[in-house]
């Protein structure tokens, strides 16, 4: 849309309408916005002509079917993910928790312990149980030049998150947050914490790194 306002092109070409948007309201608003800038929208595999009433109706029907299919997918996927969690499977988030790795192609669909990261997780718990604060733990790791997976330094929030995460007990925690589609941000939608009643906790199939006794003492 930024490039459209700058007049850098006069046509948007998509393979199918649902590749542009699967939400009818967004689709119609986007097309109206493009039309105001004299920019057309065409599909490589679907024919419609929005310059007449029949073409506009066809276009709206295509958008309606795209939104219907999107909702159908959501209806099928969500219960399947719940069952997967209840079986102890990791539900393929982009990033696995620190201390573990995850391969989408793994037929067992479970987290695998990363030995070097496991040592640091255990060190964090050991230091905290020895009455070191999260700031002191972070400072020690910084001094020893330990790095996070992304190559950065450990900070107090990350230390706190590691100390509270039940995944190190061998648990799977799922559906803690959701994207609020009514609350847009510059990068997408606001990430909202779910009510406790909606959070699912199950026994995972991965190996625990921390004992229940140590975890409870840390809490």
C-alpha cells in the first residue's frame, strides 16, 4: 500500500483471490483503496470484471468463499492441535524453548534436549536456588560470555521466563496467548494473554531438565 501511494505500479496480480486476503471485509476495503489510487487487481486463475455490477457480485462471491474456507480450516485445525497437546506433542511453534530443539519432520513430534543449552538451564536454576537474583545470574552469564540461541546476552526477563517455564518439568503448555484481530499494531496484531481456563497443560513426551522439587523451590 505504501508503494501504491507512491505510484510505483498500476496493477496487483495474484494467483487466486484468497492469496490476497481470505477475509471478505479486508478484501473489499483493500480493493476500494486500490481503486481510489487507480490501481487494478487481477487474478491469474479466476475471471471477474469489477467495472460492472455482475463482475462485482462475482468478485464478492469469490471473497465470501475464501473467508468460508478460512473459517472451516480454523474449525478443523484447533481441535486437532488440542488433541496433539494432550498426547504430549509439541505444537510446532516457530521457536522451541531454550534448552530444546524441534524438527517439524520428526515423526515423534517431540522436543529434543540440546546438551549445551541444558547445562545453562540447570546452572540458572542452581544459582537461583543458591539465593542469587535474576540480575546476578544474568550478570554472571554475561561475564562468562554465555550467549542465547540468537547470539545475544541473557537478561533478567529471559532468566525469569526460564525459571517459570514448566516445559523444563516435561510439561507442554499451550494456548497461553492469542492474537487480538481487533487490536492492530505496526507489526500485525496485539498478542494477548489468555484466561487460565483456556490454557492447556499436559505431560509432554520430551525429557525433563529440572526436577519437580527444584522447580517448586524456585517458584
